[in-house]
């Protein structure tokens, strides 16, 4: 009779410890940095995926969010507040300690731009995009019809030279590479 009770207790204990966090809690001993350490740049694990929205006129636009980037630098953190008398005199000054504090390296940004609609991004379209980028010296990889890391990097290089910091193809880029038709009124103006 004791074996089922012991087995049930062991199972319950294992279930409780299985969900326990494995990393130390923030503010614990592992969070404190030494003064001789270099600042640590904290970057997100992965960027959020861009969102393509269809507009009322049938065109599409992409919204891409770039998260903020922080670094940890040594600074002073107030631990104990000052005691101040009613007349404004300081009875006891505040107490500070040196600790790592976050500093923004790059603030969060959101960009929006016109983009080819998702149904346009077929393997044939992507292969044409890859050939166009390769012909201009931006892509060294193989033409696969898939947006891979090399293609994304080539798109980013091509567009960043033209003022758009994104690895998602803009409609302007697709038109400049001859992949999407230019509207008739834009042809007459140019």
C-alpha cells in the first residue's frame, strides 16, 4: 500500500520541480556585474515578422518593427531615499550603489512601405528577383525561388543604398528591378 502513495508523491514532486525556472531570478547574484566588465549589448532573440496589410484599393503595404536595442552600463542606483526635514534640510543623504543599468542604443522603430502582395511572391517571382539582384552584383547565391538568408541580405543591401533599411522587397524595388509593371501615369511623368 505504501508504494502507490510514494509513487504519487514522487510524481507530484517531479511535476512541481519540472516547471521551476532554471535561470536565477532578475536581481539575483547572477544579475550583478563587476565594474571591470565591458558593457553588454542586449539584443532581441529574433525580430518580429513583418506584417503585410491589404489596402482598400487592393494594393499591399508592409509594416516592419525593429525592436529597441539596449546595453548594460555601470551606473548608480538609489537604494535608500534621503530623509529631508520639513524645512528642507537633509537629515540623511540618499544611499547609492553601483549596478548595471540599461541604456538605449537604438530606439524601437516602425517603418511602412508599399510592397508586392503575398500572392505575387511566387517561386517564379522570387527567382526573377534573385536573377535581377545577381545581375547587379548583390546576390552571390544560387537562384532557388525561395527567400533564403542570402536573398534577404541582398535585398537589404540593395534597398539600404536607396534609403530603405529592410530585407522585405518594397514595391519601388520590384519596379526598379523590372519585376512589377510601372503604372501608366508614372511612365508619362518619367
